[in-house]
């Protein structure tokens, strides 16, 4: 029997095949899950975060949320590095599937979400939800909604009110004759120069770690915002080149020459640990979370020797604190679980008891003003800081916490500012030149 | 029983046929199916990404939504971007270090390791090769500690030996480049040494004997016997080192983050920064296209100059 040979593929057949494959691939890629909103019952929320502390907090909050809502929550947690969370979120959003319901944005990664219309397209706007809860709008600290807002819309709720305070070695301050009567940075600088001369110890730190511009900038940022300066306004316009910024940078540069300020490669690593252990650093301005992430891991043996106080003021003006850090939790928009995730966040993250629990479990300060009056927090004694009752101090600092507005071009500013700060610290540029150069470099690169 | 397929009338075999259709070879799906995996993968993972990069470089895209066509605007901006020029300059420095320092040093070490009668040769070989298999994260951590200005090992040694040790290895733009170069040297020299060593072991011993009979000294033997014999290996090592250094990322990213003041920013870091820190995907794609063209063009030039792939007589 004759079996005819298979006919050769024609060009048209090949093209048709390729088109079919492409269409199938495109259809399978575009097919997302159902977006019919869930309104009650079992719901499995996908949570992305970089910090196991948050994971633990939310997992423990499930029973509380179950009681307060019509949902029965199950959490599926994925942990990843802070920048990777944004990258993966965008990749999944482009793919049209696999996005999380609840996302934790480390504050330094959130500016990427502000570029173009990413936040509008991808994140749920909490503004109407806030207004729907009586008293919440006035109770939430605007200083901590500002970093995660755009055009007046709130896209994430901060994990902390990371006030900047002054950490110091109580024992060494006594020994070196540094008294509580010093209330201004200028007095600190004068006494600090003497302490450095006599004891080789410094009262302030700047980071010079080249691989992390964010850290280099932080040293300057804390004092700049305390002094009343800022990087950006609410519309994302650059405000850096200001008399306050010049004053702060000059203060740090002079401090470095006199030894009052020491440059350490980074706040968390071996160099800082050595400086702390050797008593080369006996005081520094830093956010309150630094106790848990910098001091306790590096110098646990110094427990009881450290104290916390408000930042000294600048003689020329400004407040007694700043804010540094934070992580905002947002909800992905237009998903079946958007409503469930929003309610979960409101019933765990934002309740009075939730904020108290957040402090006791993670050490992060409340973002609602009224919670600072809770007697449980007022009675809290910090063992590492010699049993200090810190909430009285935190309450007194609250009115001075400045708003921190972010810009999509923030990473550009950090890159150029870090380099110019280092040049100013070394004396290669004057503070004025460094700031002008930064502003010029920023304008050259922003918006490309 | 044997079955023979007989062609029906009108169909002739290619041998002996006279019509135009008769000469057409018999075709089937089979060969296409056999070669299709390669072409499918090649198209999917090579041509499509390259094409998309090229198209993306002509758009403005934040990573979500529809890219906006901007024509050659990204390329025009790159031409005036000081940051990109710095990245090109830094990358050129790293390429020079790789080609002009690392490669000769690797050859020198290979020559030393090839010395007759060298004891524990394998131990030396392993010792030189180890840095390339160490995780870059660990490398950055260790060298970060070594190069710390206040408390680092390098300055401690300098202080102990010379009484001075205030070098800001990672904080001063000039020294930061030197630090990156030192790490490149540490990581890559041993790896390239292995290639040269393999080449040296294949040089016929008779050539050295003939050179010795002719009264050639060590230097003369090296330049007239060893180097010509190693030409194919050298060409390969130079081109791969060039390509590797032109795309250097790990060392500056982990050790200096491209700083201070962009003094160690490489082109690949520039691309990464634009795409994944600034959400400027179109701009990043344009920089990637420029890097691709430069690396491809210069590699072709090296290939031609060094005669790679040319038959030796």
C-alpha cells in the first residue's frame, strides 16, 4: 500500500502555527484570577513583607480580625528583600496575576511606587476608608501618612513613628562631666571637642559607607529635618538647598574636624560595634528602633548603661526630634481580596489595641496620637536603657515629629547627595558647594 | 513478505525525473521538528529579549502600563548624562585593569606554577582558584572589613609597618577605584591562571629544548616560544576578560554601591539603577543597547586583531 509522504510545511502553515502559539501564550499570561470582590467567609490573604516581625504580628492578629469582620482569614506570607518586593510586585502586575493582597513597603523602596501612575493603578486608596472610621483621620499622625501619600491620597499605613532621639552612655557621660544642662547642639559640640581631646570619644556619628547612599544621607537627614529643613515638599519639589541644610552640614563638618563627630563606615556593622565596644562612640542621634537593631545586637553587655533623651536643639531654631525609617503596608487594588485585605489592615494594624500590641511585640511606636496615652505604654520600662520610662518622652516629642515627603526621584537625590556629603566631610567641598552641587546634579538627572 | 511502495503515476523519483517538480527533494516535517527546539529557544530567549530591549529603548516606561514612544530621546539624554559618562569612564578603567593587569599577572603566576619540580602544585593551583568560587557577598563582607578606614585591617597593617594608615579605601573616589581593582585582581587572577596553565602544559617540550640549544635565555625563551605558543589561549582570555570587565557589576555593587560620588559606578550598575531604583526602564534599555554595541564592536575588533578563529598554518 502506498503511504504518501507528509506534505512539507508551507510558510503560511508555519506562520499560522507561530501565531497560534503566541495567542495561546498571550491568553494564558493575561488570564488573571477572578476579581469579583469577596464580602465574607473564608479568605486567604497573600502577604508580602521583608520583616519576620511583621509576619508574626499579622499572624497573631488573625483571631482579632476574624472577630471584628465578616471574614475568616488565612495568611500566606512571602518574605523578600525590600527592593525585591517592589520589583516582584511590578513584575506580577505586568503579568496580570500573582500579585499579593497586602504588601509591606520599606520606606526607602516606596518612592519607586510614586513614579508615573504606578501607585494609582496598583494600590488601594485608603482616604475614603479613613474618613469612614469616626475620629481616625484626626488621630492618625499626618507626619506618618505623608511618606506613603501622593496627591492627598494615602496608599499605605506606616508601621512606626520612628522618632529620632539622642542615645548616650549614661555612665561615661557622668565620668566625662557631661551634664543634663547641655540643651543645644552647640553646647554638645563644645563639650564633645573636649571629650574627644581628653578621652578619644565622640558624641555624634556620621555614616560613610559607600555602598549604601541611604545610610550616608540618614546621618545628615536626621539633623536637617530636626533643624526644620527638608528634602522635598508635598509636591515632590526639591527643597534641599536651604540655609538650614547648610547650617547642619557645616555643623557636621566642623564636628568631624574637632572629633565631636566620628565617621563610621556603617551604623550596624563591625566598625560600629568596635567603636561602641571601645567607647569611641558614647552618644549618637538615631531613630528609636536603633536600640533593637544597632545597640542590643552589637553591645548587649552594655545593657543598663544607655539612656535616651530628646535631641539637643539647634540654637538657631528647629525642633527636638525628626523621623527616620518606617514601613508602610498597602493593599493591592482591584482584586477579589481588596476589601478583605483593607478590613484586615484596619482591624489589626490601626486599632488601639493593635498599636499597643505592635509596640510590645516589635518595639515600633504607635501612629495614632491617642495611643500614646495608654497606661500600659506609660508603665513600660526599658531594661536596656536602665529601666527608663520612655513614653513620657515620646509623648512630649510627638508635636515636633516632622512630615517626611517622598519623591519618585528620591533615589537620585540620595545618590548625588551621598557623594557630595562625603566630599564635604573630607573637606574637598565647602557645605555650600556640596549642597549647590547636589541640587545641580539632581536637576541634571531627575526626569530622564 | 516484503512490501514495496510503488510510486503512483505522475510521481517520479528525483533521480531520473525530467520535470521541474521531479527535481524537488522529498520533504517532511521531521528535520524541522528536530532543529526546532534550538530555534524556538533562540528566538524566545535571544532574539525576542534583544528586540524588546531595542524597542523599549525608544520608549518611556515606568514598569507598569503602556510604554510611551519617545523615539531617540533616551539616546540623546544619554549623550549629555554626566552620570552615564562617569559610568563609561569607570568601566573603561576596570577593563584596563582586567586586560592590562589581571591577564599579565595570571600569565606570570601560571608560568610560576608550571615550573618544573614545584612542590604541592595542586595546592597552589587550588589556592589561586578558590577566590572565584567564593560567594561575592562574602567577598564584599570581608573586603569591607579589610578596607574600613577607622578599624580595617589594611590601615592597621599600614600603621604597623609605616606609621601611617588613614587611607579612606572606600570613601575616597580614587582609592575606591583602587579597592575595586584590588578585589578584581584577587578574584579573577587565579581563575585566568588555570587557562594559562592548561596552555603552558600543552607547549611542546622540544621547542624549549631547541631554544636552549640555540642559547636562548629565560626571557628570550618566554618571548619566542611561550608567548607565541600561548597566543590562542591569550586571545581567549583577553576577550573574555574584556567582556567580563565591561559588564562588571558584583564588585562595585556590593563593595561601594557605585560610590562615592559615582566614582565606581559601572555601566551595568547604571542600567540596574535606572531600571530597578528609578523605574526608568526605557532609559535603562537605551544604556543597555549602548553597552551591547560597544562590547560587541570591541570584541569583534579584538577577535580580528588577535586572529581568533583563524586557521593557523
